[in-house]
């Protein structure tokens, strides 16, 4: 019997993927980040504006940046900046570099191998900067472009690659902090925000099931109100607003410090953002500024395993939360949708590629066996004539060449899925990417958007799959 459409499995790109079993029935409070979690921006539009404003700041320093152009495809989530060499790299889960650019120039294989063959990426070292949020994309592009300028002698002498990054990062940070860009977004939200009409229903279901909903964002009160009104209010029942969804709304949380420090908390008294100190603890349905996780936990009266926090920032939202507080965690990776769609579309070709690789593996074994047999005869270890074996080796080598000719275009196409320069987010060649490994360590679950929970209900029991091992198919 086929399942009714209402309970049919969601499309692959809309599924929730589980690293550690998560029983949503046992979760009594769900916290959410806002930017790129509850409110998804049109990444290319937002990052272009941020890049343009940061470029203008560098121009004010006298840097020759006027001819630089924005390239939305240049950087993907999960890349790593090498501050020592001015490179942008992609690494496998073990920290081995699989692709690298110096500035905007791709390193040839031999140069990459010479540079990184003895290097293992370890994010605990100050040499590396992990691009773990979509807000990092404009920063990484502008940095790579400025590396080109530095190498070309177009910037003041004496600046190193690490100092260059600090300058570029500072320009980007000021763009976010000084409010002009956010004022532009508030003025024309439709240009910047991609609406998700399913999202309010998803949160209403969670709230209706008895779970407390929390909003914990680093954004300011005025900006938060504007974005949440635009994204939620048109889809809520008449007479209700986004404020009615959340048991606690907390702005300017200063994550990740929110989870580790003891910052003071203030109540937001009215829509203008007027503040007053909190003297008698947090109250349901109110909005606050600052604070810390311990205050929130005390207000909720829940154990860590009863709280789920959902965010998009691998470090600020799930790493610290999981490591220190032991809250349950879910990561939103919006680009996962395109990656899964690309992978699904390539599946027939992947099957052909796998078949050809299996043929190649068998042929290589035949060639090696023939070679060893011929060598044994030639060194008098066994009797016989090596000539027929050498002839068969030639035939085998020709077949390998033919297989390589079929494999090469398919392998090239597979390596360009999602992004032609960097490939897939979650893979580095045949291995998991560094991003995938970090996600695996710190996120109990991950998905492309919060509204994907709608298809699973607030009562779902998400079970982690059996992990495959290299010898499973032996």
C-alpha cells in the first residue's frame, strides 16, 4: 500500500540527517538563531553588498581596489584561509589539503603537493581561519583578491598575509556593525530575504506540541523586529505576530560568549528598544538583550538534553553549545539543497563511473599479476618465457588507457558538482570534507532549512544510520 501524500517521505534535499539519535519527543525547548536560520538571505545579494561596502572602506585607505569584481561562486562554505601563505584551501576530514588557491590563482597539483604534503590542518592553530558561515564568503573573496594586489606590489610594503587578513576582516566587520547595510535591508527586505511560507507553520506545530520556543540572536532589537515581522507575520493567524511564537526572545546575545560568559541581561521594554535591568529573573513572553546561557537554563528549569538549539554557524551555534553545555544541536546548511539535487541528478553517471572504476581495479590487478610473473621469470626465480606475459601486459595497458579515457570526463564532472572550482561541500574527493567532519562532531542533526521539520512532526524519533566502514563490503 502506498503512503498518502501527506506522510510520504520528503524530497532528499528537504530531509533531516542525523549524526546522533535525537528524540524530538524528549525535547522541551527549541532555541533558534535568526540570521541564515529563521531568516534566510539571498546570499549573492547580501554578500555582494557587504563586499562592495568593504571594498569602499579599503579604497578609503588608498588601496587600488576599484577594478575588483564580485564573484559569487568563488568561495563556498567550509573552506579554510591559510594566513601564513595567503592561500584558500579545501581539506579532507583528516586535515589533508585537497585543493588550494593562492590569492585567486589555483595551485597546480605539483605546487600544492610541495606546499602541503607535510601539513595537516588543525583549527587550534592560529594559522587557519575556518569559513563556517555564509557571512564569511565576501570576506574570503576580498582577501584573496587583496593577496593578488599584495603579490603584485600594489599595496604598501611590509604587510604580511596575516596582517592583510586582519585589515580585510576589519572592513567586513565594520560593514556589519555600523548598520548601513542592515538599514538598506530593512528598507527593501524583498530584495535580500528569501521567504519560506512553511516556516511559521513549522514553529506553530512545535509550540502547539508543548515545546517552549526561544529566539537567541546576535542581531540588534530593531533589526530583529523588522526581519521577523517580514518573514513571519504574513503567515501567522490573524491577530498574532512573531512575538507570540516565542517564550523568550533574546537579542544581541554575543554568541559564542553567550554560552561561556556571564554577561548581564536587560529587558527590552518596548518596540523602541528601551532597556531596563532584570532584577527578578526572566519572565515568559518577554524580550531581552544580552544575558547568558546559565540565566536561560535557570528560567527554563530544564536539563541540557531537553534543550535543542538550531543555528547556521558551526562554531557559535553548535560547537560551543555541544562542547560546554551539552545541549542538543542542529545545524542549518542551506546550500545542502543544491548539493543534494546535484548529486541526485548525477546518480546514473555515478553508477557508470563506479562500474568503470571497478573494471579498472580488476584490470590493474591483472596487469600487476602479469608484471610480477614476468619479473620472476626474468630474475630466474621461476622457469618460463616472459615474452607472452609482456605481450599480455601491453594488451592490459591498452585496456587501462581506454578505461581512463571513459573515466576522465565522468570524474571531472563529478569533481565539479555544486561548485566548479571547489566541488561538493561535504566531500573532498572520495573522502568527507573538513566541514563534514566538523558537522559530524558537533551537530546532532543537520538539514537545509528549519521548515524541513514540518514533514517530520514534533514527535519524530530521528535515528542515526549505521556507520559504514571500508571493510563492510569485503
